[in-house]
C-alpha cells in the first residue's frame, strides 16, 4: 500500500513538474509582450501581438487549472499526508505563476474571451455557508432508494438482501440527517487547502510530523477549528525542534544557576526568525492564536464561528508556510560584512 501511495504521489509530482515548466515558458513570453497593468485594463490594438497574448493567456489559464486540480486531488485524499516533493525551480514557478499572478492571468483570460461578466465568480471563491446541494442530493437519492421498496413484495427479504450486499439504507439516512453531516461545508473548506510542497524527499518528515500534518488538514476540513489551531501549534513546535540542528539552534539554554532548561516556543521562534526572517509573522500567528486556544484566560471571549474559522485558516496556511521552509533546503548563511580596517 505504501508503494502504491508513493507511486501515485510520484506520478502527481512528475505531472506537476512538466506543467509548471511549460507554464514558466508561457509566462516569460507573456511578460515580454505586455505588463500586468496592461492586462488588467486589456486595451490592445488588434494584430499578431494581441493574437499571441490571447493564445498565451489561454495556455496559462489551462495550465493553472491543471496545477490547481492536481494539488486539490492530493489534498482531498485525507488518508495520506498532504505533502509533495517538488524541485526548487518548479516550486518557485508555482508560487510566482499560480499563487501570485494566477488570479490576474485568469481575469485577463476571461476579458480576452469576452466573459468579463464572470469575474465575480472568479473573485468569490469562498463561502462559509454554501448551499447544501450535496446534502440534498444524498438525502433525496437515499430516500428514493428506501421508498422504492414500498412497491416490492417481501420487505424483510429485500432488506436482508441489501444487508448481505453491504448496504444499510436506513442507517445511511440517519447519518445524513444528523446536524454534523455537512458535506457542502467540508468541500468548501477543502477548496481552501493546498498540499505542503518541499524540495527535499517527503520522508524527511518523520511520522510524528506527517501524522500531525494530516490531522491539521482533517480538522480544518471537518470544521474543528479549535483542533486545527491547537494541532498547528503542535506541528510548528515539533518542526522547529526537528530541524534545530540544521538551523544551528540549541534546544536547551543554561540558566545563571547552571540549570539546563528546554527553550520555550517563543525562544525558538526568535532564533528561527534570525535564520528565516520570512517566517516571523507566520510563527507569531500560530504561537499567539495557539496559546490563546490552549491556555485561555478568564478574560478571553470565544470568537464567533465565522471569525474562528478565519483564525483557523490563517493558522493552517501559516503552518503550511513554516513546514515548507523548515523541511526544504535552507538558504546559504550570509557571510559577515567585512569592516574596513578590521580583519575577519
């Protein structure tokens, strides 16, 4: 089973690398022909240049959708860690083309196709309370299936036959009718998540980290906001400690009395920020929100569910960034500046 999972992840990684490489070629050619400010207004004279811009936008829109679909498929398989190994160049391409400029490219694509009226759909990608289309479809189908037996003779034999085949329609209806069964909200939550992309082997994350990562994504998907926040904090602390030696950080400090003490999460955060300053804000988000959830004071007020969902999403996305950075290749240390007249 592990080999099957690895083969599937490797296939996804290979497909992603090819698509991102082709997208980079199209992206560079597009920027040689125009700017994003011009694309935003989309006011070009007709001619070969415009034809080529439209062609490149079509290609990039298709490639961005292919990349997004591949990553969504990986995240939707909640049985496995949402983790993928991608070479540094392709990972950079993903963040530059898909994440940073993808929305602008897709807006320009719709304008070029004369479909500017659909821009609102592109901009509105999240709804904390989506319409229950999936729930209603499941409930309707199961009830129709159950009611069809009213027209058959031998109800006991009918039920026995379906139990033998592994179906419990009445039990399924009971599950669908419970208030916690919310597949439309689960699907909407899942749409906001993308896998962790690292440029090293995925087995550089030990099982303790992989299990925590899986649970973070599951908790957010199923609307367990407090659990998602608490698990994010746990994973970040574990990731810092697991990579401390790579970062040149000691996990213990010596007090003035000579006692050795484990460094707090805040201490680790400060030291990691020196090596990876881009993570400072994300680490503070996870630490502050996690501490408020795990160690609430009597003055803390529980956030509204919509606010709590937003806080949980911020923690999950911050955790994703932190894990990606800590388990990928680290930047080369900056050599000390030579002071004039002083030998280093």
